[in-house]
C-alpha cells in the first residue's frame, strides 16, 4: 500500500532523534549542537519553500514494485532539486557552498528515513548534487603578521577594544584555534614549564587535542591577560563575533592593507563578483574575519617549512582533508614566487658580469 508522508514532519522526528541521542555518529558519539542547529536551519528553509511554492513536500513510500510511480517520483524529486536550488540562490541569496551544505543534510535525512525508519524509498535522493566552491584564501603573509605584532606606530593608533581584538587575533594566528575556542581558553590551558609556555587545549568542534609551544610575543599576550585570575577563569575578555570581525577590518584599514583584491562567490556554478555599495571593489582589509586567524596560522607554518603532517596535528585536519591541501597549494605558490624573485636577481647578476 502506497503511503504519503510529510517531509517536514519526518525531518522534525529526525532532529528530535538526533537531540535525544537515538541517532548518533558512526562512532556512537552524540551529534554536536552546531550540527543540530544546521538541521534546524534546513528545516526552516524547507518550510519557507513550501509557503513560497504553495506545494506540500510529500514522500511516497512502498512504490518499489511500481515502475511507473518510480519514474514519476524520480522526475518529481529532480524538479524539487532544481526549484529548491533556485529558491536558495535567487530568493534567499545563498552561494554554492551553503546550497551544497543544505542538500548534504537533506541526503543525510533521506538515508536516516531508509536505514533507521525502514521506509522503502527509491534512491532518487542520491541524484541531489552537493555543490562546492573553492573560495579564495584570505590570509596574512608572514611579513604582515610580523608588522601587526611589532609595528609600534600602528599600536598607538588602536583604542582599547582594537588592542584587545588584535591580541586575540595574533594569538589565533599562532595557535590555529577557532574564534570559539579562543574565547573558551582558560588560564589552566596554558602550561608553564620552566621558561617555556605551552597551549594545551581540546577543540570544542573536533575534540582534537592541541598542544603548541608559544613564541615570546604570545607569552606576553598571555601574561597581559592572566594576572589576578584563577585557573578556571577565561583568558580573554568576552567580545561578540560581530564586533570582533568589524574591529579586525578597522585594524586592517589602519594598517594600510587597502589593495583591491575583489570578492567572488559561485552562484549555481558560476563565479559572481560582489562589490561594496554595489560598485566598489573589495579591499584586503574588507575581507578580514575571524577565519583569517586559522588560515594564517596554517599557511605561515607551511611557508616557513614545517612538515605537513605536523601542521595537520596542530590544526586538527585529517590526513586527506581537501580544505587543508588548499593551504598547501597557497603556500606552494608563495614559495614559487619567492624562487622566481631569486632567479631574477641571479639573472641580473649574471648579465652584469657577462
């Protein structure tokens, strides 16, 4: 007997089972709260799409023995993929990465319905494409990071909030920690062994253990914020992500990082340039966010010669991580440019002596 079930109702059950722990990762760990929040956002988008399209999203089961119905269902869900994609792109203003993330969750939901609720469904959901885009890496090269740390003229221009955000940013550029991990750091996460200081911390997102020896300037930052605090106190004062990112862009402007670099994102597979106020090209300082800390840390370590497997150990990336090798390629292009510069100098010296 053919059954018609509400997709929205089933996703609500999917989320509930995830929250209660009935549905877990393959290693039996509970799903992270951030992932559950992503599920809720996808559910919200599907509800909005139902209103926008005036169509109820219904799932038909028990049609495996009816070829005509299978063909109809495949066509209907192919149309859903196309129409929902267009809704995300042009109604909600999403880019390829986010659109792909939404369909990845939808495919995960369908697998849950088949494998854990035992609803006999054809595999039409396997045809949903999960789009990805390679976003250009915005990162500080070693020279700029050193300037941010040591430029006294820049330091004198900064107010108290800007100084605090700069210190957090520098600490993140050394440790490869995410913004949430940085603000969660406690005094006891910094170990003092003689004259050396080590960051010893477990990531909130990946639960990977991070242990990094801190350089002298990071130790100064630690000593600046640690006096008169207990071991369980947070190292850095709280600041919202919004104000942190806004302040970083202001610091970049004061530092003179104003070269135009452009901002491009993929929409439905096509690159589109975004501009400030619709007609002004984005500058480097306009694109600085909390993500730059982690990117800078990984890239600088690679550029200065640390082996890849050690950098991955610090950053928490897996051995075959696609995102990690984007940093490797970026660092390699920098090395190639430096080698080309040296070759040009050698050529000029040769011509002088010839």
